[in-house]
């Protein structure tokens, strides 16, 4: 798994950021839109149904996916870069999930710091929740959860010359349902998102202020629909989510014990 992460991230990043982003003369709304898409890309997901099958269990695996970033693409294009290089951002990482007595569960995702050419990225996220449906013996899993993500993405650009760093903290509170049907478990989650992002640059990339730093807050709704397939100890998952009106798709491969 340790070897998988750099290889997966290398492939995803090179395909997503052929020449890297480029920012110049950004407006306040540009910063807010870019921050919203970055936060959505790195927000937590375990690509997991909110179920707790059995008294306890452990799941470990890897996940990856992509996020549509039309606003980032437009900003890069206006800044003189190639917007088509950043029409999507990609995410990848190792994941672990445990469920415990009283139908409690917890997840953690980790992407250790990776450096690729002029790009550096890292991401850590975690989630805790409770399956009330399992606890009270309801015919459906009905769960409540909250998760947090801390991400950092930096890159170097030459026009204007600057190192740009985007650091985001994202929180999602949700309620979800799922139902296992033989080996297939579809699920849905709805909730709310809030994200705080700090932008820091060593050059002048903001067009509305002389400052080289800016902090913005975004918030909105959260929707995720997906499914898990269990084949003995092997689990496959796919998920589509809508985070603050940003579209993201994710998939995972894991072992569930």
C-alpha cells in the first residue's frame, strides 16, 4: 500500500496537472471559487455505506477519484495558463474503517506528503458516526456522521513568479441510509458542508489587494450516493457526491474483515 500511494498519485497528478495551475490578478470571487473546488476535492470520503454489520469489523484499502473543477479551469485560463489542464482535480489515499459495539464507526484517510515536480500535496481526514438503524434493529441502516479534512496543496509558477499554497479545513455533517441486499449495499447521504481555506503566495497574484494572503469561507449542501459490493473479504465501492455544488466521483478497493 505504501508503494501504491505515490504511484497512484503520480499518475493522477500528471494527468490532471500537465503544466500546473497559474494564478494572476485574481478577484475575491476567483479565490472563493477555487477554494470551494479544492475543498470539495479533498473532503473526506470512505466510499462506505453507513452500515455496521456484526459486533465489530475492520476494513483497510485504497481509494481514488476525480472532481470537476470548471471554475479553477476558467481562472487559470484568464491568468494566461492552459485551463484544460485543470478541468479536473484528482484525489487518492489509503483508508481504514472500523465499526464497534453499540453500532459506532470511525474512518480515517491518509495521503502522505507527495512531491511531483513543482507540486506538493498532502491530505488527512477522519470521520465518526453512529448507526441508529442497526442499534435499534430497524430494517434500514440509518446513520449520523461528522467528518473533517485537512489538506495542503502548493505549487510553483513563473508568470508571475510565485509559490502558491492552498490549505483547507473542511467539515461535513450528514445523515445517511443503506440497505444490504445479498452482496450489494446501496446508500445515500445528505448534509451540510463548511470549509475554511487560506491562500498564501510569495508573489503578487491577487488583483484586488496588495496582500499576498487571503482567507475565505465556503459552505453549502452535501449529497452522496453510492454502492458497495462485498465478495468474501474483498469490497469494491463507487460513489458520486455533490459538495457545495461541486461534482466528485470516487472509487475504492478494500479488504473487510
